[in-house]
C-alpha cells in the first residue's frame, strides 16, 4: 500500500520530513508572533481607553463615532476666553496662568556658616527655621495665590474639548498684563515693571514681603488629542485602567508617540497571516509527500490551517473570546478537511 513506509530510509529521505517539520514550525511561529503582537497592542491600548479610530485632521463629530476613542488633529479655537476675575486679566488663549512671587530671605549653606540672600520665591519660606532668623524675617503667609484659568469653551475641528483636556494643554508664553483693566483696589497697590505687576514702592529695589505677579498662557496651536467621543464633545474615557483616559500633545503626533508604553502593532497583519499559512502549507506538503509518496492539494493546506487555527485560538483565549472562537472554527474546518482527505487516501 502507498501509505506503508519502506523498511530502511536513506539520509535524503529523512531530510524531507525534517525540512517539512522545520518549515511548518516557522509558519506557525510567524502566525503566533503576529497574533501575540496584536494581543499585546490591544491589551495596552485598552488600558488607555480602548481601540482608537484615527480621524486625523478631518475628524468631525459623527454619530458613528459615539463611545469610541478617537485621534483628532487640528488647531485650537477659543470660543470663551479665560478670565482672571481677581485681576480682571483676560487672554484669547485656551489657558491663562497667574504666577505670584514674594521677595523673601532664603538661607544658603555651602559647608560653612550660612549666608542669607533676598530673591523672588513662589513658595513661602519659613524664616523661623533659619539658623540665624534675626534680621531675616519673612512674612508668614502669601496674600495672593497663583492660579490657572481655563477657557470656558475650546473647539477642535468642531469637537468641544472637555475641561480636563483643556486643563492638560501644555506649552506657554508670557502675557503682558493690562494695567488699565485692574480693579481700582489693586491698581492702587500694583505698578507695571518688566511685564510684571509689583507692589514695590521702588520697583527696581524690592523689599522683603513685596509681591510680583505675572501671567503666561497656553497659545492657540495645532494639537493632537486622543479622547472619547460623547456627542460633540471629546473627553476622558472614565473606565480607562490608566486612570487618565486621554492624551493631549502639541503638533501632529502619531498614536504610538502619544502613549510611549504602547507596543507597535504588527504591520500587514493579513499578509503575515497568509504568509504563515503558505509556509505551513509548504511544510505539511513535504511531510505529506514523504508519508504518502504523493502530494495532495487539499490535505496539506488543511493540516496547515488546523494547526495555525488551534495555536491562534489558544493565544486569543481570555483576551478576545470572539476572535478565539473564530480561530477555533478555522481549526475545526481544517481538522474536518484533514480527516476527510486522510480517509480518502487510505481508501485508495
């Protein structure tokens, strides 16, 4: 019978099944690496809120996008500018930031006796802890505090940015205060000096306890946002495992650079899958040729897809049960075809 082996095998005959087994394993390996790369990518992207639809610069609110994470690129549009109500300062920028500093003593140690210098500081320095507090007393509190003021409404390609996204915008530039807009009570205390408001009687010669207030703003710029679509709004994915659920960066930034911990997904996944099946088919063809001393055009690919389907279904199990079931179905089809062809070959 054609299915029986010869009593003795030459080295050349042994090389055929060995080569077939190696090629089959390579094909299965390519398939496994492809699926494992996709699993790793999907697992990590899920931590940030889920799969991302890349809308790019053409992204606009659409009913089909509801509930999805999207990547949108475009220039910011400030509709309601931020306002520092205490100083009545406003800028047509997404974010306005007030900085408050006080002229204070600070202690310097370089191994010897401490020295004391005066400088602008944005935090209160407790002079009671100085080694020599006498003559170096600082005020016990800041009469004013720094603050950030976000625009009431910012758009990106017709999307409205949620407050959390506006607050996360970065990149600042100094803003010169408008002395004429100051409330009368503050105008009596502050004067303009080098783009700062100062309480110093002589601005060029500040004294301990004097205040210096300045502003900077996040400029209108092109940004990249990854966030969840809710109506016409882009906001954080509240169920994201990373506790953030969004990302904002200046410029046109690719997805993988928005999340540095995100592994690169395998390129050309379907081509890789087809290539893995072709490799596995070549390997099984050599094995079938060695065993049956003939080539069956159905048996070899059937064995290939059954093996690859089984391996891929196990890999996806617990990560995406629908995909695991699909690959298991592929394996079952391969097993059924394999069983049918083996019976047909034995019946010859």
